[in-house]
C-alpha cells in the first residue's frame, strides 16, 4: 500500500520520514501475498489507507518523530474528527453522523451517572490533592486486587503490591512496550487487532509489530474463521527471527477486538506455553472481560488459571472504560508479579497518572465485599442490566444483517460485530474497501474498515452495536441504503462486463459462526437463486413503509 510508513530498525525516525516524503500516490492493489512476502525490516506500519503521501507536508516545527506522530494522528482519526464536527443529535442535528466506529458502551449512562453521583463518591481530603505513589494510591490498588480476585476467579487472593494504576490501557501498552523492548525490537500480535495498539507500541518506543495473520478460511487445525493457533504464532515468530528481528513479547486480546472471540482455557494455556518456550513476555488485555453478554459463553481470565506457565513474564491489564461504560474516565490497571517490570512501568506513571479524586471514585465503584452495597449494585443491578441491553442491541443489529444477507461472525462478547462486506467489492482490494468506508461516512454513518485492524482480507468491517435503539435503527437504515445502491452498481457493471469470480482466498463460512452457510461472490448478470430472491424481497419489505401505512386496524 502506498499509504504506509516504514518502520526503521533503530531510532531512525528520519529514515522513515525521508521515505514518506519520497512516496508517490499510486496505491497498490492491497495484494496479501506481496505484503506477507516483504521482509519485516522493510514492512510498513500501515496508515489504514486514510492518508495520501501526495498530501504529506513535513512541518519545520516538528522533529522527524513529531512529523510521524502527526501523520499517525491524521491518518487514523479522519472519521473520528468528522464525527465530532457533525455529531448526530435527535433534536439539534438529525442529519449528523451516527458513530458505529468508536468502541463505546452508550447503553448505561442512566445507571453510571446515578452511581457516580451518590454521596460516597464525593470525598475531598488532602492526600487526594497531592502527589500519590506513582503506582497509585494504596487504597485503590487494594480494591483493584480484591475486584480482580473476585471477577477473574483467581485461585488465591491477588496482591495489591502487584497492581499499578495508569490513565488507560493505551498508556499501559506504550509503557510495557518501552520497558520490555529496545528500539527496533518487536512484539508479536495476531491480526486483525485493535489498531490503537500500533500507536501505543510504535510511537513511544519505536517497537515493531510482527503479525500472525488470521484469515476467514477454515483450514488445517482451525475450527472457526480467524482462529488463532500456536502454529500461526510459531510461523510468524520464526519468519521474524529468520530476518534478524528480535521478538520480546506476545500480545493477547481476550475477549478479542474486533472478532469478539473468547479463548478457551486450553487455548490460553497453549498460547502461554508457546511464549514460555520462546521466553516471550505475554501482555494479556482483558478489558472486555465483564462484557460477555450471553450465558452460553464463558470467559476465562489468565488470572484465574491454577498455574501460570511463566508468571514472571505474564502481565494482565484491565480498565473500566468498556465494562463500566465510562470511556471518558481514563483508568487502566496492570497486574504483574514481576517487580522489575512493575517498578519500570511505575517510573513512567509520572506521565500517565490518575488524579486523586478519580482514584477515590474508582475505588468506591469497584468495592465488592459482601457487606457493602456496591457488591449488590455491580452484580444485581449494573451487570444484569448491561448484559441484557447489550444482548438486545446485538440481536437487533444481527437480525438486520441477516435480512440484508450479509455474513458476520456471531459472537457474544464486546460491543462489536465483525461483518463480511466482500460481496460489495467488485475487485476485492483495500482501495475499494476504503471507497466503501468513505461512502458510509458520506451517508452519515461511521464504521471501522478492516484495514484499520490490519486485516489481511479486504472487505471486512467492524460495527459497534452498544447504542440506543433509535440510533441503531437510523444507522442501519443508512447502511442498508449504501449497500443497496452498491448492489445495483455492481449488477450494472456486470451487465457491461461479465464478472470473473475468483474463489482463491475466499472463505467457506460455517453455520456455527457466520449465519450464511457459504460466502457468496457477486453473481454474474442473469444468475440467481431462491435465496437471493428471498433476500431481495425481505430487503424491499423492510425498506418500504407499506406495512406501517396499512395496519390491521385500518383494514378493520
């Protein structure tokens, strides 16, 4: 892809900047084989396709590193900035942008606002207005240890001395990358993954990301699309080492963003044993651990395992932004038994501290001892309501996708659905994916495209469903409009030029995870089947207002 930035081997940001400045704009086809074949030392951190090198202007006021940081911000936040400039509001701006791109829970403001304004939250004492221990106030670290012991089902009480508090998990990623890796070294991660990790890992410490590519095709030992296996981790690690790249750590996201996968205990044990064999640190992000909204799914925390294969190299992070629907309150926590790592991260907490009054509020929120009201509130009020609301919203969005005939991964964790829009791409390139993303944005709905998660297959998108019903309904209407228009355009194009369907790299979907039994390529002109007709009729019925105008009462 032309819209990418080279990762230098050392702290040579000037080298990277020179390459950017020399780029043309003729983007490639997004060819996966070419991308994977490129040596890691030359491989690029992709700018998600949002940024055109032709538009690059080096600022004389910034260092080489500053210019790269500026590019990262501009490339990854175009849709986010557009949303904030034109937010949907039912009364004040009904034609504004609906945000299905940012992973936030907007379903529980009523519960959280009430809890955070109760009298026990309002305390102001001198220690809260003074510098704390950089690891966090001890009263908060003790509550975090008790909270994680309870909800992670730890076999023994977790210790406050192993807890560190920072202002969000993004800060934790950057701090851990900085203290575990030297400049030019790397961490291993499976794609697709939450794109914000790239900024945290690369911009702070100039640490590379080595990708274990997952794809939708179920092959080998895989039993589901985009399944992470030890074999894929081994291949990515050995490829990196063959090129002289030193890999220091493995990042695991559980539940996984954007897939929604929850790893089984056996899978977790396999990943941790793999890391131990290769002396890799494991950074486990469990920020969605309480956002598993279906009783049929069970979350297993690494902290709940009877025995960790390598406890000195296992580091677990969690925060309140997702599970407690307060992304505006910046709070994240790290649990590690390695005191060298804890002390090194704590030295960076000077830059990433949480203010005293917020530490008090978080401690009150997390209290979970039997005699306290909070324990009742978390389990019986908040989590019960949150899970019911998440499940209802997920059901609404997935039912709409079924009506549209759009395949998706059917998972029960997080705030997102991983959607297969490949049939709406005529040539199957990342450039075409970006055009579709912009088309959604032009129609006032913000989604996240697969390239933003380093997905290896063009055409996958992430949609956030943790929103109020009226916004979900309007947003899905706007999505339906774009897809129906795109369908008609593809049909018209195929009449002029018969399609040449290429099945290579396309997935056979399984009923267990994707509701459509087989991924369908855009059909050639004149071809059809009963399923297509039914899907078309369902679309027309749902997009028509005939049923609303002709009710049973009116006929009577």
